[in-house]
C-alpha cells in the first residue's frame, strides 16, 4: 500500500487514489465528482452522479441505484489534501479529463492510471473495484459497523454488505470469540 501511494504521488494520481481508498466509491462515481459536491467545512461529499460508458462514449447519469445517491463524510486529512489539490485544478470537475475541456475523466483512463501506477510501484495487478474492496475490508477490520459501511458504499442493505465481505465478518467473529 505504501509503495502504491508513493508512486501515485509521483504519477499525479495521489488525490484520486487516496480518495478512493477512503471512500470506496465506484470508478464512475469518482470520475463524475465536481467540486460543488464537496463541502470543505463539513467534509461532506455528495455522490449524486456517475460517468458511464456506452459504445465507447462517456455520459453522466444517475448512480447505479437509489442507495448509491449518498453523502460520505471525509476524514479531515483528506479534506485538507483535496483543498490543496483544488488550487492546482482549473475545472469545476474534481478529476477532469486531460484531453477534453470541462469533461470528466473517462473511466477507462482511471483504470489505465491504476494499472500504470501499480506496475511502476511493483505491486500486484488489481482492478479499480479491488480498491473499493480494500476500503470495505479495512473499514470492517477497523470496527466500522455493517450498516454504516453499507451507507458509505451505497449498498441497498447491510445484509448485502455482509454477504459481500463475509470473509472479514467471519474473521471478526473469530476475534470476538
């Protein structure tokens, strides 16, 4: 994880990946973020849209489900990182396209950035969605309850979250025993 974060800084993707590791957002959700989605004073991040790809073209639309429309509270350190980052970005979008002005970053470019960063950091291959699983696993292991985690991830129920991360909840049960 440390090698990955160091390499992400060197590659210019630190803010994107650290935000992902702290929220577990879906790739399309993080690509669609705008600065007005984040309240810098409260740390509230409103997730209310996603970038989706149809026949190679990207579109902004509603998130995957009703439960996917949510507000996540960011840790103060992450808010400070994003405040600094915003000063370098001349866009209403948090992670703008490097090739098309006022457009969100294409989800495939997020995937490609992850692959390059992992390779340069000499880390094993991961899908972007694996970062979401890393967040969820770390949250459960750190004591975040399933209902809270379900809300953060935009799952429709805590039961779905526990079914998805059953291996972690079993480890927690063994620890409790």
